[in-house]
């Protein structure tokens, strides 16, 4: 096969990949450093300045299927944690607020394991695994992170108030596999614990 013909075959795939990355870049339009406090507004959602959102049990949507290769070359699957409260943290090594909250994610993930809480990361827009691997090693992240450079997994999340529309973003999945809370922006350890404990306390 001539180089020209091979190039023609690769072009549609390359264009599709670039389009997917562009879509995710548009979705994750901000790398936010803010975090909010919660307040009730009497609607189906409890939110704080558009940053933190709790979803009432009856209004929750199922988390998407999230499975694939991890940053370290292993495999992870959200379905394997059925029956547990799962914290999903979406991050990129290039994102300064993601770096700021990483020590808190590492600390709380270890402390909350005894509560039956599982953490799962999604690394995005790191086109090379190496920076993501260094991030995990530097911050001593003990839980798996799915490697999602093109953002295919992120695009699976339902649209609306619980969409991870910026980085970092953290979502909590309840024991029934439904998205119960979402935070946009970097979290402190106290904020992360408050968010998780509210869902863990549910019967």
C-alpha cells in the first residue's frame, strides 16, 4: 500500500479523534479553582453558586458505564464497585487546581476506605501517559484512574446539572449506582468529607 493511500485511510480516524478532544475541551471550558458552600433552594437540587450540587434521591440518574485502561496500564471498571459509595474525580496533570486538591483526594480516599467508600479517577487531556503517571506518583494517589485522553468517558455523563463541565470535577455515586452529588472546582479535605459523608449517611 502506498504512503498516500495509507494516509488517506488514517485521516478520518485522526479527524474523529481531534473532534472528540475539541468537544471535551469545549465541555471542560474552565479549569476552576473555586469551591462552594451548600444551601437549599427548595428545588430538586441543593447547590452553592453553581459549584456544588446535591441531587435528591428520587431525581438521581444512573452513572454511565466507566471502564477501561488506567494511567498505570491496568484496568478499572466502575461496575466492580457496585453497592459502594464511589467518588469519581476528573483531573488532568496540566490543571493547577487539580494539583492543589490532589493531596486531599489521596488523604480522604485512604481514610474513607473503612467506610466502604471507593475512589476512581478519570484522567483527561493528557495525550501522553507519562505526566499523568508522575502526577499519581508525586501525590501518592492510591486509587485507580482511568486514562481518557480524548474525553470519551466524560462525554458519557448525562447532560444537565450533574455534568462535569469543568476541571477539576468530583462526583459521588450512591450505593444504587446513581449520581448523588457533583462539585466543580478544587476541594479541600473538609469540603470533600462533608460531601461524601452526606451520601454515606443515607440508608
